[in-house]
C-alpha cells in the first residue's frame, strides 16, 4: 500500500514538472520545477533499480520525455540513462533500441542539420548510443556493481521475511494507469 501510494505521488510530481516545463514556465518557478523533476526522476530510477517498479513505467516516462524533448526532458533522459540505463537494457533491449532510434529521429526533427544546440543534448545522444552498443563508463560500472550488491541484499531480506522466491514483485503499472486514476481507479494499491 505504501509503495503504490508513494509511486503515485512521485510520478504525479514528475509529470507535473514535465508539463509545467513544456508550458514554458519561467523564472524561479521553472527552476524549482526543474529541480523537482530531476529529484523525482532520481527517485524513480532508484525504485526501478531496486525492483519496486517494472520497466514498462520507465519506458512510458522515456516516451513522454521524447514527445516533449525540452531542456528538462533532456536532463531527465540523461539521468535515466546514467542511473538505470544498463538495467533497462537488460530488461528489454528491443524497446530500448526503438527508444534510441526515436530520440535520434526526434532530435533530427528539432535540430535540422545534425548539430545539437548544446552540449547536454550531444551528451544525451552519445550516452544513448553507448548504451545501445553496450559500452560502459567506469563510473557507471562501479555504480552498477553497488546496485547489484544492494539488490542481492534486498533479495535475501525479502526471501527471509516472506519466502517470495522467484516471483516478480515489481509493480506492473503504466504511466497511463497512474495518470488516469479518476477513471480507472487505483488497482495497484490494495484496498483502494
């Protein structure tokens, strides 16, 4: 119950930050929502890496960022690739390949002539390309190793508490499910 409610709040704040950024917020309000968005994305990546949420939700968020692809969305994609990219690649390499192609196509539409407008967009494209070709930076390898150890430890805690075995415990909820709670209800929260 707590995990589902927390996930709903995090995704709601992340979606609000993305929508506000796309609406063209300015000044301190835009900077605040940019920080909120990046913090919520880091939390989402941690939840995903620890097996709380399924890759379906992460790929939905990526698609939302690609559809808008502003400054905040580029930053969110960079965060997602650096924090959870290898895990996403191992979960569904075919979808990740399609997403890399979609980002490349979208950047070509937005920035004709092949020149990215700033270094952050170029870094995002390079990071996605490296992820697609399964290249890793040494800092990402260290972070990944730490997350694997943490996942193993959490697995032993889960199995000692409830004996869950090999069952999938990640919440298989999509972005649409979370955003349409008024029409669909909160089926992922027990007792809601």
